[in-house]
């Protein structure tokens, strides 16, 4: 578990921009079950989360089409909800950070850590925006 003073600004970077933090397995089940599109970002303390994943995910939302619901779990902090979110992301292995787009409860787009590392925030935003165009 990470100290709250370390993770709070990383959580708030998303929650202050409209993301709902999911803390329990039931929160995740409820979020994924909603009709429409739901974005789930698995947040983390690693450098690629801060450097490109969170900024890229936030930048991706400056488009005409975007997900109906924005949610986040925090790997290493929200253990129960992170584990439950990862169940919905099978067959992809656990990865953090990661960003998944669901439509009517079905996984339709996935960015794993290896899609994030070494890529700019702009590249991540463009990847997600392209998925929004197709599925939202």
C-alpha cells in the first residue's frame, strides 16, 4: 500500500477531471454493467502513468465523441476494485497503468502498459480518441 500523501495528487488528477474512483468490486461491477461506454483507467504511481498515461487519457477527452462514463481504480491502493476490473480485461494480463474502454459491458479497446511506455501523451490521446470515434 502506498502512503496517502503520495497517491492523493495522482488520484485527484483524474477525479478532479470527472473520473469516478471505484473502490470496491461492487463499484466496478456497477460501472461496467451500465449501458453505453465506460472508460476504466488503472492508475499507478509509476513514471509512465504520470508522464503519459494520465495526461494522454485526459487529453483524449477533448473530442466530440467520448465515453459516457469515466472511472478509475488505483493499482496498489484499491486492491479489490483493481482485481475486479482486471477480471473484465481478460485475456489481457494485469498491467498498470492501463486504459480499457467498455461498451455495454463488453471490452472493446485496451491499452496495456507496453502500449503506453515510450509513447507520448499525444499518441495515447490519439489512440483513445480513435477508439471513441469507433465505439462511442
